[in-house]
């Protein structure tokens, strides 16, 4: 559902545009190290509507591939990265969702499977 609502929530003309949030953090003087440590997100590279849409689509594709057992570990990592990127700029809109817990369980089970 969020993949269809992001434009109105965090898009360039949304309620809380992601670009403005990232710009405010940049103005505070966050270094590259601080950015990636405190707020790991692909949106540091680009925060345009097109980039946000690509992040959503790549995350969806990686999730489907992982579900069907195709490069499961890599695709779960990619899906988690895309989810983290969306969550970091989604703020209050993604803060209370249970999906983060499901993604964490998937990451732990995949890393245990690889061990």
C-alpha cells in the first residue's frame, strides 16, 4: 500500500517531502560518514521522485525474487536496503509499521542460514 502512497507523503509535492528533509540534514553539516552511520539510505545519493520510485520497485522485485528462492540472501539484503531507505525518509509515515520487524527476522534467518 505504501508503494502507491509515497508520492503524496514524501514525494516532491507531498506532505513531508523527502528532499527537504535530506536538505535540512545536509545543511546541519552532516559528513558522509555521519550520514551513512546515522541514517543509512540510498536517498543520500538521490532523493528525486524518480529515485524514490526506483527504490520502491527494486525493493519489490528483490522481495519477489527472494520469495521464490532466487538468490535469497542477496535479494533479502537488497530488499532490506530499499526498505531502510524508504523508512529513513518516511519518518512518521513508516515509524509504526510491523514490516521492520519482519525484515529484521528475515535478515537474521538468512544470516543464520549462511553460517
